[in-house]
């Protein structure tokens, strides 16, 4: 399965379904706390993770001058491939924005698919105006250096209580952002697509006033009925 | 006072007024923290509590297989009477949704008036599409079993820091959900309706530029004026 | 610079820009956590702080009767000058509203520019209907006396983790509320207006696909280019 | 009852008993969260509250220079009467100590009975060496100005979620610190002394293997037995 | 394996070892947050869980009068079998003690092995004097009714983020309290005893200055050496 | 100044004094929250930071098998130079221990000066028995893999809200652990030694009953007196 095929398929699957599939494979910690859509009705996005990492600010290093350092958020942005999703480990900090409108505008220009962080953004209104979809935990006016110091990119990071490695698959929709480990992404996608179809059929059964026990999760009789209906299509 | 009359009356009273009336009767802990309306402009709902209880998940019992157990959320839903409000004790858990769209759809089918929880829902967009009004603390993609295990219904529970007993009266509006102990519900309703009328009159006085001291709370002179205006109607 | 001139200028500057300017002057704690706009699209407001202070409720003093005390929120409101911004230290309490619609209506009548608090409001829908812009941390039904006791006004207070003194300058927009110490307000305003212009120009450069390193923050070459463009206007 | 008599009586009563008595009078919020004894085996202390108030530090005012201001913690200490208990509202801050050894030594010199705060102290070992008993929420190395700014004394304050007014009665023991409103202190003391005697008798009954139901709380038969035993002494 | 044999064996195994064994069987949530030993040097205790459940207090039901109800903590204590460990779901409440000295004394009399709670106790010093070993999250003076209402015993509960069912095996030592699901307790005990022996041997190797890689966890060579040493004993 | 000289000098200076000196140089965030001494009366330790970094566990990578990986905590320990202080970024996690007794024993063997973490340790009693001084936020039974995954060493990390870089100077005593940026360590040491001497003299003045205003901080007269006394020694 190519990335293009996988991403196309995943754009039709909810993060709710993905977490169910991942749980059945033994993964309970895949949904990133605090990654809410910044705007209503952002489309579901899918992409490979481009990770970024902050540590707590220390007044001797977290200065506006650090913005010009070769290890800056600016330099990181210029390394981002088109279609990636920037996953920013802000240690859940709420009192300073990881990014404002200028950096977001540059990311949008470079074709970055989305920004996902357990922190917050600043100048949120202008960030949205750049067209970059954002999942974060709200807004704050202060610049990142007020409490965060950037230390590097494409390292393993934590985001919203979840471990994320460079190039893992990220899916984000109205319920937040989920990571799919790269090694099992293709397999998870296939199961999830089928699970999504089954759940759609169950919803139509609920619509017909079928009670839940036996229907969801489906018992053998229900499953047989589903397979019949699927074949009939 | 029948339930129908009481509920009709309560639909005209804000939860803000109800908490004031309950405070005057010595009850300070009646508003459930974290019970925000999931969608804007949900109508005020009133109903008797149908309680549900979760404990923390343990990997040996909180499995997808538990969804088929006779003590499952599915079984509970089939016990809910029309018009009730499901009050779910999720211990304030934010990292897994108590419910998704399929269970919500079934509740809507059964005429459940609303879902109130100190936890979150999953697949929030589809939950709203079922028409079930929801008060909760946000959304999360993972299924309940990722961190919660369902243990029973119609027991005393805690929800958002408030004790709720089966068949207490629940009222929810834009400010969140409030419990009225069943034993004092009729009396509280009567006082609240009158309080609401008084506050409406005070607002009209503020509109006439009357200063607050003496007006709110009303001193004897103000109260006499109010009684005159009320009689004049 | 008169207050009128300063406020006019500040209405054109984001709180994001202000916090950057204040950080460069050594102030990192100026943005008040929890001060989110209650409604979308509230205009940016600017005004001098009128501070109010609550302590935790104690059942012997925090009673509805206390609402008639000479040291009440009602009395405080009658002291507010037109154009001020009420800054309420609610110690971040989320379980009781500092204000409801009647007090908000009176403040609107008196020409108060906005209400800013690290707590919450009650009867939020009716508060908004009064036309008073509000920055707060959500809504709760219970009255303030359920957990808060009002003790005075125009004292130094803490709001959202920030120290605020009477008559400091407050600016609030979509990212929340920021304090500018009165003593440096004029100087900060001048720098911020210029910073805002520079950032607008940088955004137009990003639009032209200029990469970030060297552009933001601007190196000498960029800065020269900016000065040329500015002069050319 | 003189202060001396009251304090003598209260030194024989646990804070556990006092909170039970206060609860029966309708006061549930009297125990200050975070006020743990800094050292094991500190004696129970009783005294009138001398309140002190901090707000969040702002870099322009919370400086080492502020230590010399007439409104400083130093000036406050010189106002403390012998036998008082300093109650410090530190807003629960854990990242900077309200006091270190020098200020504690001066308080000990002046005969202050104890220091109670919802914050922490610095140089904790040396503070203890001064002999001043301390109830607080731990230790931190940084000076108060790193995150706190002192604004005044003998004002109403909040400490550990409890409202405290100047000259209220404070009692602190191994379970933490409790406030008794000045107006009801004599009455509470009398009831508490009798309650303490009753509970001592109940403990001796438990020792004799009497089951709890009917014993604690005592039913009529038990209470009669207690009265007999008390009279017999 | 009888309970007596199992408990004897488990008294020789640390909770650290038990959590490692349980993790290898897929159980990550078995250690109860907040269950610290109340006194230093309490012996390791083992017993079957006797569960108790609190919900948030509501002023109309959580009254001193409720202490005489047939569904009271007093009644529950009289049901406790000798050797059990009381596991109290206090929802992590820190502002009121679940128990004081009288109830603890009665439990000690009845031969209860220990008290484990995610809440706190009151009159902590006297509780310890009863000889009952306690694992909890500290002390608070107020009685349970100040914020908790007791609703029942021997139900499934949550304690410190862990699901506990009646008659599960509880082990508590200096690191806190751990639950072993009843169904797998015998098997876990056997593996844990062997694991403990292995780790003791590894410690003696570290003492001989053997580096960690290959030693811990042991590779094949190390494991063979261990088996030889074990056989040689 | 050699490391040996600097460390010798710093062993005579409290972390309280160091944070005051660092604050005067503009550094407010240098004390690591949660780094409490695991045992009473641990000596003050000084050394260069050897950093270690964890991210949240993900079930596919955080397994007992990972303990044998070349990028494991075991491998890191074998890289530690004698005299260093291991600074472990555990993201403040309280539900799993970063280390147990075996790893601690190996560190003690290698001459590591101390372990500092914002997380917790497991098998705390046995850890202490190895002789390794530990500063941490308590104890928990579960192994690190239950919620943490180790990703590397000698990278910039966050610990207790403070940014720490490899080879920074760490000082830890009863008040917790403090970082001194390597670049300014010599200068800070010199100022701190003198500050410590001054504060000792001030304590002796307090002992002589000198009031605080003018004494602490010292005014010109006091400072002259101090210089005279110092010269006289």
C-alpha cells in the first residue's frame, strides 16, 4: 500500500474507529490529550509525523535572540516535507503559544498538512487565516520563549501523553489527533476501513429500531446478516 | 405536582436560579463540574436521573468482549425509560469517550431526554447528528474500555463532584447540569418560578437605570414596588 | 500620550505583539491564564483596570445576605468609572459564577468596557445579551456565594497568575487578556505599534514565499529592505 | 472566656474534633489544604490570626529591591503581636518559599506562635532550627520574589481554600490548621471540650470490644451510660 | 494453593516485583496512586479486598445523622472478616478524612489487616496509635461528611485509578498498594517468588561489579549462570 | 576555578542562596519542582548533569524487551562518569518508577554522585540501601515501561519545569535540586559564597534582637557594620 493509497483510505475513517482497532491490537495510549481542532469543521487530515521538541524556558537561553539560532523553529520549518504533519511536544504548556501567524503562514506555503500540539498557539485568529489546520489546546498571547525553549526536530517526542516517533502516521479529526505506529499502519488501515463499514451498517440497524444487545458488538446471527447485506450490495 | 407539571415549570427556569434557590435551602454542591453543552443552543432539558457508573479499566476485565456482558452499557440503555436523563459517572476521565454514535442513536430512539456526564464522548460529531442532547467535558477518540469499565446502573453515583441518586431531578442548560433532590423538587420548583419572575422584573429596573444597592437583592421598598407591579399585571 | 490616544493605538495591536514587547522589557508574566473570550468575535478592548477581589467562601459570611453589605459587588459596580475594565480575582474558581446577568447589565449601563476574570460567569447566555464583553474561563450555574466571598475593590490582585494593580492598562482580544504596567504603558504602546507594522510586512514577505531564516526575526539585510519599503509608502 | 482560657482549652482539643463541631454549626470550609506540619511532633498551637497576602510576581515589582519597601514582609513582621499565628496567603504556590530562616528567626524572637501557609518555605532545615513551628506545603529553594509579590497584612485572605479574617482563632496540629471564626470561638470551644471527653470515653468502650452501631454516634442508651460514667468520676 | 500459603509467599515479594509480573501478563493499571504508608516501617501486608465506596457529599444526605444509618461505615466495619484489607474509594478526596481513630480502633479489634484508600485519614496520630496499618494520601482534620457520603460495601470500586473487585488480593508495602485479580493470584504468586529470587541473585552480581547489559535483564549466558548457582545451593 | 574547587565551595552553599544569586542574574526558573530528598539528612551533593530522557510509553515499544535495547537505561548507566549527577526527565510521571534497586546499585558502584528526577523511584527502600542519594517525587511500584519509554541520554531535557543541558552544574539539598548554567557557574559560585557569609552574619544580628528593616536586606549602615565585622575576623 502506498502512502497515497493509505492516506486516501484513512481520510474515510474516524479517529474513534482507529482507536478501537489499535486497542484490539493492544495499544491503549494513541490519542493525544489536548489536541482539539482550533476551528470548527476542519477536514480530517492524514500525514506522516514531523516531530518538534521544546523544553522549559531558561532565561539565559530562551530569548528572542534564540529565534535566529540554527536550531530554531524557523530552521525546522524549512526542513518539513510537503504533506507532513508537524507534531509539537510543548509538554502541555498553556501559558505561551508554540507558534503564531508568521510561522503558520510559512508552513502553509510549504504544503504542511497540519499542526498538532499539546500546547497552544498565539494570535489564533491570524493563524487560522493562513489556512493551516491546527489541533491544539487553545490560545495564549505570549511568545514561546516566555516559557518554552526549542531544542530539535525529528526526535522521538511525547505529545498529549502519547509517544510519537518521526514518520509515524497521524490522523486528526473532530475528536483530536491519533498516532498509528508506522510499522503497523497498513494493517490497521485495512481493518479500520472494514470496521467503519460495519459500524455504518449497525447505525442503519439502530435506525430500524433494533436493540443493542446482540447488535453491537454483533453476535453470530447479526454478523451473518451483515455479511449477507454486504454481499447484496 | 405531577412530573409533567414540574418539568414544564422547570423548563422556564435557569440553572442559575435553581442553584440560588438550592443554596438558600443549604445545598451548595448541586452543579456538576464539566457538564458543558456539547453543541451551542441545545434546549434546556428536564428529567429524572438514570444513573450509570464506571470504574477505572483493568486490562483483564475492560475489553471489547465486556461490551457483550449482561452488565454492559448496552443492557443499561435497554432499561432506560423514555424521558429520563442518563447521568454517567465517568470519574471525570477525559482520555476515553463514555459513548459514541451507535449508543447515542439507540438512546435517542428510546426517547431518552439527554446524556449528562463528567467525562467525554467519542465521535462527537456523529453523536450530535443522532439528535440526543449531550452535556459533557469534551470529546476523545478512544473507546470507554481504553480507560473505563462499566459496573452498573441506577446506583448512587458521583458526577462532576455532585452526589446523584436514581430518580433525582436533573435540569441542564447553557450553564451546565444541576441536580434537585427528589424529595424537595416540588417545593424548589415553586420557589424558583417566583424567583425567576422577580429577577426578570429586576432586569427591567436595571434597564431603567436603577442602581443595584437596594434593588438586588431587593430591600423592603423595592420589594413593595415589585409586588405592586406584579399585582398590576 | 493621552489615554484616548493610547487606547486608540492599542486597539490596533494584538495581545500577541504586546506580550512580545513586554518580554523584551523583561516581563514574562503578563497574560492572564483562563481569560478566554466568552463569545466569538468580541472586539479588542482596552481600558484601565478596576480590580475586585474574592476570597474562599466561609458559610458564616458568604451568604445571600452579604449581597446587601456596603462591601458588596453591587457597591463596587457603582464605583466603576465609564471605560474601565473590571478585573476580578476569583482565584481561578470554576464552580461558581462571579457574576450573572443583572450585575452585568448594570455594568453595561455604566459604560464599563469589559469584564475580565480568571473565574467563570453564570447565566452566561443572558450575560452576553447585556452587551458587556466578557473574558473568563467558562460558565457555572451557582452564585458566587456558593464558593466565593467578595472582600474589596481597587486593591492589588492576582488574576490568572498575573499581578494586577488598580489603573494598570488591560488589553483583551481573541488570545485573552494582558496587563501593561501603568508606568511603562506609553513606551510599550509606541514600540508595539511599530512591531505590528513590521510583522505585517513580514507576513507579506512570507506570502511572496521568502523563507523564514533571516526574515523572522529580520537580519540586517531584511531590516534594511523593510525600512526601504516603509519609507516608500 | 479570656483568650488565655480559650487557648488553654483548645490546646486539649484535636483539629479533628473542632471540624466536627464547626460542621454541626454549618461550617464545612475551615480546614486549610496544604497546611502540613513541617516537622514531626510539633506541639498543637493556638493563637489569633495575623494575615499576610501575596499576589503573583510581576518582574517590574517583585524584585529583591522590594524587600526594603515599607510594605514588605519585614515591616509586617515588626507589627506582629506576641502569641499571634501568621497566616500567609501564598495562593498555594509551590515553586518559591514565602520565608527563609532569617525572617523565621525574627518571628521567633518576637514571640510569634507559629507560621501557617498554603505555600512553602525555603531553607527549611534552618527555618526549623529557629524554633518557629511551621505548617506549610513543603519546601522550595527560590526566594518569594521568584513568583510572589507581597501586598499587605491584616486583610481578609484565602489560605488553603479557606477564608481567614484578621484575629480569627487558628488551631494547628498533626492534621493541619483550622480556623474558628472569632465571633463563635468561645461557644465552639465549650462544645469541643465536651465532644473530646465523649470521644475519649467511646474509645475506651471500643477497647472493651463494644461494636460501633449504637456506640458511635451514641444512641440514647449509650449516651445515658456515658453520662453515668461521667458523673461517677 | 490456600490463602494462607499464598499470603505467606506474597509477604516475601515486593510490590515492585508484583507489578513487573502483572505487566508481563498485560496488566499495567494495578498500583493505586496515593496509597502511601502513613507511618514509616509498616510491615508488608497481604489480604483479600473488602471494598467500600463514597460519593461526593450532598448537604441533604451527608450529615452526622447519616452515621447511624444501616448503610453506614459503622455497619460496614461490623461485616469485615478478620484478615481482610479495607479498600476505600474516596475518589482521591484530600479535604476530609475517610476515617478517624474510633473507627480504626474498631477495625483493629476485628482483626482487619490494613486500611488502603486513595483519600486521607483524620486524627492521623491517634489512628496510628490503634495499631492498624494504613496506606493513604495524607491527613485532613474534617470528618468524611464534610465532603464524602458513604453508599455501600463489597461493590466494584475505583481506588487510586485502579479497578478493585471484592476479594481481589491486595499487597501493600513501602511503595504503596497493588491489586492482584483473584483469578490469577496463585499463578502470579508463583512467578513472583521466582522473579524475586532471580533479582536477589542479580543484586549480588552487581555487588561483584558486573555491568548491567546482559545481566539485567539476563541474557542466555547470565541465565545459565543463575541456574547453576541456584542448583548449587 | 577547577570543578573540584567549585564543587567544594558549592557544598557550603544552600540551594536557597543559589536561587537568590541566580534570580539577581535574571534566572527565575532554576529549581526543579518535585525533586525532594528521598531520605532525611542526605548530604548536599554537587556535580555535572548527565541527562536522561523518557517519553510516554507506547505498548508496541515500551516492553520489558526494550530493557535489552542498545538505547536502554542500562546502556546509559555504563556511560556515566564518576561524580556526575543523573538528571532524569520523567515528565513528572508519578505512576511508574524510573529506577529500582538494581540500576541504583550499579550507579552507586560507578561512583555516580546522585539521582535527580521529577518522577519517582520504585522499591524505594532498597534503592536507599544502595547508598545512592536520590531526589525525586516519591515512590511507585510499577516498572518504568508501565508508562515511560527511554529514548536517550546527554540531550537537553526538562526536569521539574526547568531546562537542563548536559554538563550544567547541579546542586541538591533539603530544599531540592537547582541547576546552574555551566557558562556562569564559576561567577555564581563566588557571589554565592559571599552571600552565604553575609546571611550568616545577619542571622547573628537577628539573634541580638536587631529588627529586620534596614538589616535584611542590609542598608548602607548595616553593610558598613558587616564589612567592619568581616575585616575584624
